[in-house]
């Protein structure tokens, strides 16, 4: 679970003024204008009162506009490197800072010295073996794969996915390996020595090759469900940070008792309209528009239907076309035709066709929203904001844009983003 302590309380509304800014729709405007607000605005023909002049917003005695109030809150925050050190130490090493470390910051002569001392300590924490343990826990929480007790008979090791994600981050490797790595995606982790040992995953009977975490048996078993939809939901919510529907059309169509908002054609998934004997009617519009979510989901989920309850891909046969069931009487095995009409292909998103798990992994890795999601998860962890999907702890883009750009340019090195977030003004100011 996330570490929640006093720091959570400290990080209230004032702690996160960027959200307040965004709530006013001002984040971009404020950062763009700096001190000479409006001076370069070509739409402003009549220069208004200048700072210090009566009538200038925010001048003594004048009522402030909301953006000025927010800016004032922003400016009033003060860096507290001792407080930041305590929280950073808990989050990056799972222990309190030592007295010696606290004194390093206290002893610094001035603000710049304190900042330098704090930043050096953050670097030390990221280099410490304990950071590996913290990352393993972070990913177990994120993947919800923490195991209690021994691995049950016939069940895969559910630790390997978190171990691999942690290893990629700790070693400064490219985050896209989570979706594209072709070997050694099931490392072991020795918590006592904080050591990762690379290892191959158990082989899939079908011969399915390794595709990052997409072929991890622990995850596939954890999220086993009818028609394999829960596996896709896991991928969507964990790595795209958003529940289904994943896509919204710019031209929504009224339909039945609702509005179809999907971006892939309504007719492109299986339902009673194009297959009168469809076992599940994904074109139903009576209560909800199934296609709003399922037009994306059905174009992907058949890729995941071949893995059984233990997360191992089996070779399909005429009798057993898949390893997942359709929730209708008799619980027959799902077939591709249950999701898609014949000839309909797979898509990560509309316009992003894929053919198998490898190309799906590549499409996920290339999706800018997926990089954004990783950065935002780091941000929420640092600022104790809970889970971006389940706690609705969403973040306006403007808040993490800088880190998103850095992440795109640094070869997907998430460790550097963690370093940046823990040194950021938003983290050290209270
Ligand atoms: C808001 C998005 C959304 C809509 C709308 C939606 N679904 Fe789903 N559906 C999902 C998700 C997500 C899952 C996977 C849930 C899970 O297992 O965690 C799912 C699962 C399913 C399953 C498997 C259930 C099981 O037993 O595991 C079926 C069948 C299904 N949906 C059919 C439909 C039909 C038919 C409709 C329209 C009447 C519909 N869905 C509307 C998102 C949606």
C-alpha cells in the first residue's frame, strides 16, 4: 500500500497549487506570461494599469482575480529541504533519513547549500540497494500482484512482472521494454541482498514468444476472466491510466438509448446486427452502448484468449479454440467470431493496426499516453496522491508536461524522471 503519513496531510490544496491553477484553466497562461503579464498580447490594444499603479489587479486594496490568488499561493510556498528529505527517504529507501543526513542539510550555510545537499542525498538514495526493494514494491502495488504465502500448486509466480518492471527502472533501461522485451522478463529478486537475477519465463506450450509483460504468466493468471476482457482492462488501466472507453470519436452518433462514441466502426464488432446468432450482442444499444468500450476491446482481446487460468498460452484446436469462456449457459469456449466479424483485424487504437502480441507491444510502447501514464504514476507516488485510475487521482497535462518531454527524450529512463520529480519545486516546497 502507499505510504501515507503526515506528509499526506501536508500535501493538501496548497501543496498542489498546480491543480488549483488547472482548475481555473490557467496553468498554461500563467507559465507563459511570467512577469510582464499581457504585455505581448496582440489583442490588448489599450495597455492597462501597470504594476504598482492604482487599478492594477492585486495592488494593495484591489480585489484579486482568481489567478492572482493562485499565483500568490504558489509564490508563498517555501522550500523545506528537511521535510522533503524525510518524505523522499521514506519513498525511495523505505526508511527515515539518518541524523547525519539531516545535519548535512541543517549545516548548509544558505538556501543554495541546502538545496545542493538535499539533491546529493536524493542521488545517494537512488543509487542505494534499498531503491530496488522500493521499486519492486511499487510495481507489486501497481500490478496488484503481491502474493501472500507460497505459490499455489498449478499457479505461476506472480512476482516476476513486478521484478522485471523494477529491474528495468533501477537499471535505467528503456520503459518500453515492459512491452517489447523478448527475453529474461521473469527475473528473481533477492530482497535481502537487493539483487535481480535475470531469468527466462516458463515456456508457453503454444510456443508464444516472450513479449515484455504481455506474456507474463503471473499477470495473465491474475487477470484471467471470461473472454479475457479483464486482461485487457489491466493493460489499459495500468499502462494507459484510463478506464474504458479508451477512445472517443469527435463525431458521436445518437444510437438506441444512448450515443455511440467509439472511434472504430459500430459494425466492426460482433453483434446481432451483423450476426443474428451472436452469442454476446456487443451491438446492443438498449441500456448502454456496449460498443463504446467494446469497439476497442474486441479489436484486441482475442490476442489474449489463448492463455489458460495458469497464464500459459495453449495451441488452439477445433474443439478448444481458446482457454477462456463465454458467460452464457453451458459456458462454451470463446472464439474469435464472438468478438469480431470474419476478416476484421486487430487494433491497439483506431488507425493503429496490430497483428499479434509483438506488434501490440510495439504499439503500446509507441503510444504517447503510455509514457504520460508512467510519468504520472511516478508523480502520484512522490506526492502521495493514490492510484491514478482507482482513486481518480488524475493530473492535468500541464503539471507533468516537462517530465513527459524529458521521458520521451531520455530513452524511456523512468529512474531519471523519479530523480527529477523528487528534486522538483513541487516536491520540495510546502
Ligand atoms: C464502460 C465500458 C463498457 C461497456 C459500456 C460495456 N462493457 Fe463489457 N466489459 C468492460 C470491461 C472493462 C470488462 C472487463 C471487466 C473485468 O473483468 O474486470 C467487460 C467485460 C464484459 C464481459 C465479460 C464478463 C465476465 O463475465 O467476465 C462481457 C460478456 C461483456 N463485457 C459484454 C458487454 C455487453 C453485452 C455490453 C453492453 C450491454 C457491455 N459489455 C458494455 C467494459 C464495458
